């Protein structure tokens, strides 16, 4: 039987070739046909095979004649069936299985690639070995985890959310954090942002952006400059902070090791939008700034430039072996004028250094005091606001209690009024029922009296001659009956007049 003219699975003949039924057969490039039912089952079976088998043919469905059961010369070498053909000829369930098989193949390829990269990285680290390799690995991990990751400086919890305010608050330890420099600012970072140098640099960068300077100024109305900003400002602050922290951390390295670390962090720097040239430029400026001699002004260090004062030189160990860290008094000068090793210039210089140290301590003290005052003012304001809120809440609570009491009194009064109205209505209803009953009884008695009167009248009218006597003077039976009826009517009337009144109350 020719496989090209029938289904290669169920051997159903395609006798209607050239007609509309021919479209039910699906043929590969070499002409091997499958009926619609067998094609659907073949695709479903192929998609349910193991991932390794799917990986070998990249998740595609081949002709059923391309199987290991046939000889190599008998196998079909045609390409796979197209996704459009499978979608149009197969059921929805089968196409979902086909799509799932292709997804599994892609996942397997990704896992395999990751494993190969991990294996290569392990081999590279094993080859490097020694102290330099371990140092490079530790340095790279430190830069990624401590510099590139934005985290709380107090509890090291990482965060990525930004809602527009650069005065952040850690959700774990409630630390106030400056979103520019990630500094621990105690409980509130608003006061720090006004003096943050990185915030000023980001503000300059923001003003250079076209059409954004006015919105930047308006957004911070009533707050220090830089308190509120956009997500672009936050990203720029992160970029500048990472560059500067990385440059400061790498300032003491030799150039060769710095280049190796920079090469190992190439992918991370690219993902963060940091150019290696920016890091090199910042590191060069940091090294130059650290190696520059401290500026001098009038024989003293210049505190305006931010350079630290030098340490006070060790005390002169002469005849007296006394340490002079304060200005010497006149007695000390008189006692040491005879000392051959006494140098007035050294003593004066030491005294000036001591004065500078005292001045620095005094400035630090007043600076700390001002900082404490700045920290206390918002706290006192918050306490006053909380106290006012508590008082307002207490007042509202009291007003609510009073309103509830008034409502209860009104409800009680209304209830009493309703009760009285109901009792009055019930009494009126009972009185009305009593009156109706009395009227009904009287009407009934009146009706009975009228009936008896009618009966009496009928009885009187029935006697023809009540006083008629016969010739012998004997009263007739009719007259006797009439007299008896009259006596009965009398008794009835007397009993009616003597009936007591019924008390219905």
C-alpha cells in the first residue's frame, strides 16, 4: 500500500483527492499523509515525551516516518510541521500541549546555560586560587552587597520602593534615612536633607533637565530643597552615591587590582547605568584629594576646607617632663627660662594648637547643641500635635457620649409617651366596646318586648266575644281562655318591670 496516498498511521485511503475532503489530510514536505484524527494524536504524543527528547528536536513535531524504528534510508528527512498548521488542524487542548512543550524546552536551555556559566566561574576561581583570587572575590561581593545595594544603614534591610519623599523611614527598625546619601539620621531625616551635599548635587542635575526646574521647586514648597522629587532624581542619586562610595572604597588599591575589580563588575555596572569611566574619574579625584597637603592659613589649618586639624605634638620630655596641652602660665615661663632646652617658639606653637583644639571642640559643642535643638523642635512639634489630637479626640468622645445620653433620654421620653398613648387608646377602646355591648343588650331587650307585645295583641284579637255569656249565665270556653291569656300577659309585664339591670362593667 502506498503510504503517500493514505494515512501512514491508520492506513485510511485518501480517495477524494482533489475534492474538499483532501484538506482533511496533513502532509509533510515528502508527501506522507496523516488524517485529522491521527495528526492530532501524533502531535499530542510527541509533546508529552521527555524533556531530553524534546530538547533533541527543539520542541518541534516531526513526520511520523522519521523514527528510529526505520532504516536510515527509509526515514523521512522533511522539516517539522509549522506552528500555524498545528494550530489550525489540531484541537485547542493539543495546541496547548504543543505550546507547553516548547516552553519546557526553552526553560531547559536557560538552566543548561546557567549551569555552564556557573561551572566556568567555578573553574576560573579554582584556577586563580590563592590570596589574590580570594581577595578579588571578597572585594567583589563587598562592592555588590554593601555599595550597589540600597539598604538601611542600621539594620541592613534592602529597599527599592520610593514614594516621592527623600526622608525615608525603615519599616523594620524605624530609622530615619536620607535617600540621597543613605545616612542614619535618627528618627527624622528632613533636617539632614537641607544640608546633604549629594542632595545639592542632584538638585543641580535636576535644574539642568529641560522643563523640570519649575516643577522641582514647586514640589518642595514649605520643605527644604530636595525633600520631594521624582523617580529620575532618586535613580540619579543612587548612581552618584554608588560611584562615590565605590571610588572612596577603591582609593587605596593599586591600579592593577582596581582594574581587575572593575572588569569583574562590568555586567553589574552596566545594569546600574554606571560607566567605568565615571568610576575611574571619581577615584582619581578622590586619590588626588586624599594626597593633597592640607591648606595653611596664618600658621593654622583651614577648617573651612573640611580638612582635619593635625594632632597635637607629643609633649616635650625635658628636665621637668611635663605635658603642656594648654596655654602655659607666667610661672612656667619664669621657671623654664633658665632651661637650655627651652624653645619659646615651640611652646607658642603648642599653645596655638591647644587653642585651636579648644576652638574646634567649642564649635563642635555648639554644632551638636544646634543639631540637638533642630532634632528636638520637630519632636516637640509632633508631641504638641499628638497632644492636640488626643485632646480633640477626647472632646469628640465626650461630645459623642453626651449625644448618646441625650438620645437615650429622648428615646425614654418618647417611649413613655407612646406607652401612655397606647394605654389611653386601650381604655377608650374598652369603653367603646362596653357601650356597644350595652346598646346591643338594650336593643335585644327592646326587640323581645316588642315581640311579646305583638304576641299579646295577636292573642287578644283571637277571642270573638270575651264577655259573652250564655243564656244560663255560664262563661264560654272562649271567654275563659281569653281571661287566662290576659292573666299571663300581666304576669309577663310585671316580671319585665321587675328585671334587674345587667351590670356590664
